[in-house]
C-alpha cells in the first residue's frame, strides 16, 4: 500500500514538472515570435503606404454668410399724411407696375387738391365769359386757347391730387414686405411696401479688408438648402469699404427657380475664391504635433525622413505644400505615425 502511495506522489510531481516545462517552452516561443517580428521590420522595413507629391491646380473654397435680398428691389411710399383706408396686397403677392397697392382716406382738403380745384373753376368761368366776348369779335382765338390749356392743366393737377390717395407699384415683382395696416398713418414719404424681382436674388456679404482679395467677379458660388445645391456667381465687388461699418458689401447673384431663396434668409455660401498651382499631397499625409506641420517621406535609400512643411490652400482631399517639399517626393499617407527618422520603410500597396 505504501509503495502504491509513493508511486502516485512521484507521478504527480513529475506531471507538474513537465507542465511547468511546457509553459516555459510556450513563453520562450512567444518571446522568440515577438523578437522575430521586430527583426523582420529591421530587415524588411516598417510598412507604409505612399504617394508621390505632384504639382496640381487647387481651388481655394471659402465660406461666407449673408442675407438674401430680391434683385431690382424697390419701395412704394405714401404721398399723403392721411390714414390708410385699404391694403390691397400681402407678402408674396405678385404685382404689376402701377398696380394699386393701397388707398388712403381722401378728405379733399389737402392744399394741392384745393389749389387745383380753385384754378380749374376760375378758368372755366373766365373761359365762358371770354367765349361770349369772342362771339362779338372782341377776343382772339389765342386767348381762348390759352384759357383752355390752363383748364386742362388744372384738371391734370386735380387728378394727380386724387391719385395721391393711391399707392401704386413702382415696378413689377413680388411683395416682400408690407410695413403698415389699414387705419395707420405712415406720413408723407413713409415706406409702405417693398417689391422685388425674385427670379434672381442677391446674397449680400459683409467682407473684411483681409478677405476682399479672395473675391473675383464671376467666381462660382454655391448655397446648400435642404440638401439641394444652388449655383450662383459673384456679381459685385465694391471698390471701397462702407465708411461706417468698414466692411466691403460684396454681392452674389443666384437664379431662383421655384423661389426657394427668400428675402431675409441668412445663409452661408461657398465661393471659389481663387485657383493656385503648387506641390500637393493628400490631407492625410499631414502630421500635426506641437504646433508644427510635417510629412514623412521615403528617401532614395528607402529610409523614413520627417520634413517640416508650410501649408497653403486646402480642399476636402488635398492640400498645397508651399514650402518643405518638392514635386516627386515620396510621401507616406499611412503608417507614418509609427516611424522614426532613419527607419527602413516597407512600401505596401
């Protein structure tokens, strides 16, 4: 019995010893495997995907925000200081030139009306007496003609006084603003309606002196509205800044099919500000660290080399290198974050 027990203990101890040896062998293999990968990289190089820096023309796209206005915008004003009797249109109404937009309460006691009325009545009485005298040969026809002309002028003045009670559309277009309601008194010369041509609209931008140089007349512009891209172009670049705001009021014109762009909308447009030609790389090649932009290149010996670069115009996919890189340089776009200067590089597709 003792012999059997000793045998079991011996076998168990041997099993534990062998198991320990097995684990040690596995650890040794693992260490050897890690070491082998490092050695492979030293021999074959660290993997990286590369491109060649190329000279490319890039478009500098800039974003600016402003307010939409109708093109050929006009204002209808009041000619009387009387209360408004009736408003005939509302925002969005289509109107024709000289269409009646509003009517004033006409009291008939304004000075222009009274003067025209008095002149007409006086000339009519004078004409009647003059014709009686003319019948007897005492007055020439030219005198009669003169009185008839004066009566015609007085009638025109009287009609003008009556028409002053009407607010007429100064141009055809769409009503974009109604400033008063019936019963209100806007005052002589007070603005009552804004009318605009909405077939074309203008995006008005306030541009700083440091930005005005980016603009070129005819440059393409894009507005994205509800997932749709609307195309326009820069139509006006002022020669001087507004003396009060110090901004340059740049205008961008858009065709407005379907009138999707409405006055008062505050929108952002992307403008093709300028085109530049220069050495260009994909944006993913740029490594930014400690306030410095750099790229990793592969030299003629197949080794990694970090180069500090100065950036220029950038698009969604590419960026101009103004300094620090030459056309044809091999630049890493993947794997550069694992590199050190002098590392051997394994170029992969």
